[in-house]
């Protein structure tokens, strides 16, 4: 599950990723972001058994929202993050892995 949290006092709002088992018990959680607003909107399981989410960040930009893509391994460890956008606000709402391994936002 993905979304955002304001509960852990790590910024205005941070992206929040939660993996649960089939009984609803927490396997791991991850908060990602900086001092401003960040959120995860959509998550997908990847071919390498990891996860990728898309959302937005204003923590790592010029205070405007930009599309934020983050890759995690199967244990929730951060592998990489990329930011995409222009001068205005940009948001990512869905991500999907293509058959060749690339991602479509």
C-alpha cells in the first residue's frame, strides 16, 4: 500500500509504503521524502521481485511538485529515486512495467 504520512515528524508530509502479509500483518514500512510535501500514489510489483512507486515531491525541487519515482527492493530498501517535471506542478498517478523492463508513467 502507498500514500503519505504526517505521523512520523520527518517533514511536512512523506511518501509512505507499507507491505503487509495475507493476514494484514505488517512486513515492513518505509517513509521517503524531505522537509516539504511528498506522496506515493501508485505502486507496482516489478519483475525483479522489488517494487516501484510513483507520486510527487516538492522536497527535492524548487518548491513546485514534480513527478517522483522510487524503486525499492523486495525488503523495502531504497534503490533509486528519479524526479521528472517542468516549471509548473507535475504529478504521477500510475506506473506500469513494460514487457522490455522499462516503466511507463
